[in-house]
């Protein structure tokens, strides 16, 4: 039976047998005003003008479903609905990438309590995990990071989404947070398909997937994670064993 819960803090020991990779701060991001204006325009279009017709299509699916008489018609509508969901997901990735670019000039060193963010993400992904038959557990934390709430949430959202997507039914996804000296380590750990050791260095590139057979999305999730971490000055560590699972750790500076 699937389990979704928001738990008190626990500590997970790292698996020394897992292959590892780490990305760090790549420095500042500079662009001229025209580039910024162009990105802002694209963001506004993607966030509003393109999402509106998708919402209309989704509503039409809901209206049509009870009226269809044959199984063949219902199957066609289901395929159309799934295609619409994939398109919405790809649009979401593009919007998130543009927001990341626009956020590069913001104050990225704020005190960010982890408990509200983790609680919101636990609620956001509970249904997806339940429908897939995955145990999804998120630990609470009273710690705070020196970060940005929108970008940090985006990093964790992408990591959790990937963990659920790449974990088969009956598997487990854990999200934990612990303080290690001056660092705050936020882990997203799964019992999914894992990543080949020779693929670890490429997974943060745009349009890359650890599973090349997948056709959903644009392969921007980990690219967004990497560049958000660069902007924030955070590190992302990866430990993975093929067919056993993966653990992505976001390392931020802890603050009171």
C-alpha cells in the first residue's frame, strides 16, 4: 500500500557504493538589457498566452469524456489528454527556465525556512505518488538556508518530480534535510532505476535524459536544477547505482 507522509527529521546514512558527481558555483551571469527584455516577453507569453488554450483543451476533455459511447472513442480521448499533459509539462519547463534567467538579478541570499517549502512539496506530489503506488515521505525541518525561496523550491520540485517519474510502482522516494556544520544538506533519494556511472557527468546538460527512451518533457529538469544552484551558490551532489536508485543532495549554507 502506498504511503505519503510528512515526518519529523531523520538522518539517512550515505551509500558508499554509489557513484557520485558534484556541481558547484560557476560564477555570475551577466546579460544586456535587450536580452532581459526579450526573456521577460517570452516569459509573459509562455506563462499566460500559451497556457490559456491548454486549459481550454483540458476542460474540453472533461466535458467530452462522459458523452463518448465507444471504447475506441474513449481511448482516443485519453491519448489526446495525455498529449495535452505532456505539452503542458514541456511548457512548464520552458517557463521555469525563463524565470531562472529573469531571477538572476534578484537578491539571492535570503533567509529561507525549509519547513514551509517541504510541507508544500509534500502536498504537491502526494497524489502523483499515490496514483503510481510509490511510498513518498518528506521529513520536516526547523532549519533555514541562505537561499531564494522560489529558486530553491524549483530545484527541489524538479528533483522530486524526477524521483517519482523514475521510480517504479512499489518503490520509495524520501526527502530529508540535515545540518552538517555550516552546511544544510537537502536529500531527494529514491529506489528507482538509477543512472549509469558514465552518464552522470552529462545529466545536467539541456535536453539530456538518463533514460534516452523517454519522450515526455524536454529534458530540462536537471539543467534547471544546475543553473539555479549556480545562481544561488549551492552545490548539487549525485550518488547513484543503476537499478538500485539515486540520491540528489542540495548543499546550501545554513543560517539562523
